[in-house]
């Protein structure tokens, strides 16, 4: 099926839709957030996405401090998990301003909400809701977003196929507009992450959920995973975006920058052109090549009217002159009689032999 987000149709027969996840890379500065929106537009993104969370409603300060140190990508954070989320949260008051900036740039605006109030607040401003991987088993929020009747983008990092099934069926029971995104939620930017992205999961999703649009939410370096995902049918790509990978913050290190983002879009557009049609035929740009590289049957010697063709009298040589007898038809020529005089090298035609 096709899904409409803003002015864009998204589906198998439409261009890949690129979402630049600015996420926390605004660094608490509204003007910086607006600047990043303009940059993602220039780099070729179709949408700028933010994240609406508030620390007390997404993390337990007690819970994280009770753990034996911070783990995974959070181990490198110099502040507590709670404080990092507190610093990175976006005030609700920014929403209409960010939406207006996206409108000016001519790209879509939406966000990942992480509590009920954020879901409700975003409704007037977004054409779609993005569900972060960590929310996949919070069924209440999936139902609440689905009930607004807008497209849902569901990331599926760090989840089992059973959890994906439950989330997909929850959403589809309310709203058929689902984009299902393969994802690996390791944010360390390690090269080893390529071994865990498992792009073939997209084939599994296509088989299990034929009526959803496929996508990829990715945190690996370079373009390999994106190009592979598009080849396997993903039509929505989400990557984090910053203007400077050396800035201090939780998402800057593994984000794309304007240069790498633009390159990713260019390579993807080339890939889309290259994927082309599933129909195998001689393409317009190789019709002349099909003449000069293919062969046809030719007289190996001078042949007179009335002679009976033997294999030794026939050469199989380039070019394949249009209208000439083709190599796979040679057995049908042997044993026939020449009805015209043929000079050595002349192509054979069906009008030259008895039927």
C-alpha cells in the first residue's frame, strides 16, 4: 500500500523518503534547532524529526542510579542519565516554531513523543508519529498514537519478532497506515555494528506483514546499510543528523553531517534508478550493442543457388545484422537449399533458404 506523509507518497513505486533525526543535537538551543532544519533541507532530507521527552516521564533517576554504573553508549556520558535527558528535552513551546521553520524550508516536521501529553500536544503539528524502539511494548502509547489516524513509523530495535508482531497487530487493528522499520539500537558507532543490523529482517517483515511499508532506522557509519535496505524494499530511511560530529552530546558522534547526508541521498537516488524494472528485456540504451556484440549466421564460403547447407558452410559471427538468422536457429538451416547466391560473409536470412 502507499502512505501519504505531507506532499509525499511513500511505497514501493515511490522514491525513498529521508528523515533527518535532529533528536537531541539541538543542544538545548532553539536557534540551533532551526539552523539544523535548514541544513537538512539543503542536504536532501524530506523531513526533520525531533524527540519530545521530559526526563521525569521517560527515565527513573532512582532506577539508573541503582544500576552498577552506566552501561552501553551511556557509559561515556559525563552526567547522569536523568540529567542528560533533562538537558536534551525540548520545551513544548518550541513545537509551533519548529513546525513553522520546516514549513519555510519545504520539508515535513514530526517528532517521537514519549508520554501521553506529548502525543496529544503534537497532533495539530505533525503529519505522522514516530515510535522509538524503546516504546515497542508500551501498548497504551501505540494505541493512543494510532487513534489519531495518522501514519505511524515504528522502529523495532532491541525487540523480538513476537514483540514486533504484537505492536504491529495493535496498530493495524486501529490504523492501517504503518511503516515498519528495522533497527539496531546500539549507539556506539562501532564498526562491529554492521554485524548486527540484519537487513534480511526486512524480508521477514515483508513476508509476515505484506500490507505495511518497510523502512530502516539506522545508526551505522557510511551508506552500506542504507543502500542495502533500499535494495531489500525499504522506502523510508531515518538517520541522525548534526552539523558537527565533534560536538559534545549523546547523538553527535554517530550522526550524519551535511556532507555525508547529501552523499547518502545521491547514492540512493542512483540506486533507485539502477533497480529499475523486474522485466528482463533489451533496454533502449543497449539496442545498438545487441547488434555489434551478438552474432548471426553468415556464409562461410561463396554459396550458389541450389546448394544444400552443411554446418561447414555457415559461420557464426558478429554483428547480428537485423533480420538475419540467429545462432540458436542454426539446426533449422542445415539441410535446407540456397535459393539465392550468397557471397562469403553475407548474413543469412530466411528468404535465402528453402523453408
